[in-house]
């Protein structure tokens, strides 16, 4: 009888193998459904917007990482930068600055020492935004899981009862996985965000540096102020009439677009731009030009009473543009890993300095219209006149791509702060054309606008002024 029984049915060990296989199949299937559902949740969950003190921020999540802790992400003018604060968990907050509207009263709220109520409002807004995102992400994951599990039950042709059990049990499994992945961050991130008293703490900037006006009487009767680099200074042209020692040291010329705007509008335009200026050394900080220590351009602008417009031209020196062009000429390729890393680091540094400049512009007297000039394209890759300088078509295309990346940051920053971005068009008049708007390799200031190019920049600014009127 025992032998017959053993012959008539499988042994316990033989019955266990199919059961284990079925169990592994179920767990594997639920694991796959969880991965897909959580991925869908992180991908499609809308980022809620929160507002505090004139700042609007979208709060979302980063893609999962293998690290158990680290910085989140902050998207500043299209550039993704690591936050200065760390979070626990593989999925961390991703904050996108979408709108910043500041005035003289609100500007100090970015990093207000001792203003606990203000800091609490910023932190609370970010914390509530993260909680809202996590709740919506859980809903999206749940819906995705129900659809996927229902599809599996339908493919297996389960009856209603078995389908309900599959969907209900699978949904619990998926949400456990979702919470396990995000739980640590979901429950710890609000506390971290609540301690953030300003967006500066996330971006990596402290309180706005104090920039005192240049000593001297307040200047009146000035309609426009120009600040920036050698493009705004008009490098390569003849000196302006009655040039001061600082005008000569900064190589300001009569070709500068500031001179054209003054003549066309009958304005008094104060051109504070200086060749070689960066945001940190020249605009917000002092700059060495020849034998002169040039005070911060923004400090000089603070002394001008109620200008109608402020025009800004910055970025090329911050990205070491002339060095990039030279390195492209001597390197085998402009998109090597070393040159690409050099450019990306420079662009990230510029993005943060640019953010500081945009905030500082809100402190200028009055409420001037702010125009921020993007950069013109000096090359046409289809023309080969620069090949003797080892600047081939492929290299010029890389340089233009990097110039476009700079312009995207400039334009996004202007839009975020509700300023106006201006893009001069040099199309058809690049280097090597019959009537270029750019100075050539043998001219006084290669790659800088010539007289025609400066006129085109002035016309672009004039058009923006008319549109704003």
C-alpha cells in the first residue's frame, strides 16, 4: 500500500519544485510590475508649484540612484545643479525655479539673517510641495500598477474573483516597493526642506554681497546704463571723445552700441562696461584693468538716479570664450572629454554667478527696464576660411553649440526674473562673408563686433525698447 501510494503521487520534494518555481514567477512578475509602475510614477507625476516671497518653484523628484544619500537637484535657468544640502534615500527632491519676481523690499528675503518667519515660509512651502508630490506619485504608481496587473490577469484569462485578488494583492506589493524606495526621502526630506531658509542655501549662494555705491554725488539725467564686457565696451574701435582714464583702461570705444543708442534716442547713456570683465570680477566685484582698479560696475550704477533702462552684456569672459576658441584650434577635437568637462564646469559656475547678478539688479534705484543681450554667432561652419587656423567645420559646430548653451542660460535667467532677453542676429554676416559684422583674425579685436555689428546690437536693443513701450 505504501509503495503504491508512493508510485501513484509525486514525492514531497517533487511537489515543492513546481511550487517554488510558481512562487519565483509570481515574485518576479510583481517585481517587474513594481519597477515599471514606479518608473512611470517618477516620470509622469506632475511637479506641483509652490510660491513664497515672489519665488515660484516646481517640486519633483530625481531619478533613483544607487547612493543611499546625497544632494538633490536644483534646475537654475535650464542648468541642473546639485543642491548644497543633502538628503537621505535613493530618490531626492528636484526643484525647478520657474519664476522669481523681486523688488527692493523682497530682495533681502533670499537669505534674511535673523528673520525666522521669512525663513519658515520658504521652508514650509518647499516641504509642503514635496509632500504633495509624494502623494501624487503614489496615486500615479497605483493607477499604473492596476492597469498592468489587470492586463496580466486578462492575458491569463482569470475569472473576476482571481482578477480581483491579483490586482489587490499586487497593488499592495507595488506600493510597498514604492514606499520602500522613496519612504526614507519622503519622510526625511520635508524636515530638511523646512530648515532651508532661502533658495540661496540650495543654490550655494549666501546672502547678497553688499555692494555700496561708488562714493560721489548722485548722477541725474542719465536715461540708460550699460554694464558688461568687451562687447559692450566696443573693444577694437577708436576711443570715445573726452575719454576718462577709466574709459581708456576699459577700452571703451565710440563704436559701442551704447553710443548709437545715445544718438538715436537723444539720451545720456552711461557705459560702465569694461573689457575683460566677468560677473565676479568686473560687474559685482572690482576689476584690474591696466594700471587701474575699476570699481564694481553695479556699484557705479547704484549712484545713477532712476535710469529708464539697464542693458547687460555678460557671459563670454565667464566661460573663457577666447581660451575655448584657442584650445579648439590647437586640439584634435573641440568635443574631447577634457574640453567638454572644462566647458561644463565653466557654464555651471556662470549659471550661479548669473543668478547672483540677476538678484542684484533688483536693487538698482527706481524700476528700470532690464535688457540682457545674448551673444551673436560669429561663425558659419559652411565657410572654410578659418581652416588655416585649424578651426574646421566640425570644430566650429561644437563652438556654436556651446555658445547656444550659454545663450539658453542667459535667456532662461532673464525670463525667470521677468527681464527681457535680446538676441542680435548676425546671420549671413559671420566671419568670412562679404560684409561681416565681426572683426577678423587680423583686426584689433578678433571675434568682437565691428562697427556694423555694434549697430546691429543697438538696433536689437532699440527694438526691444519699442516693444516694451
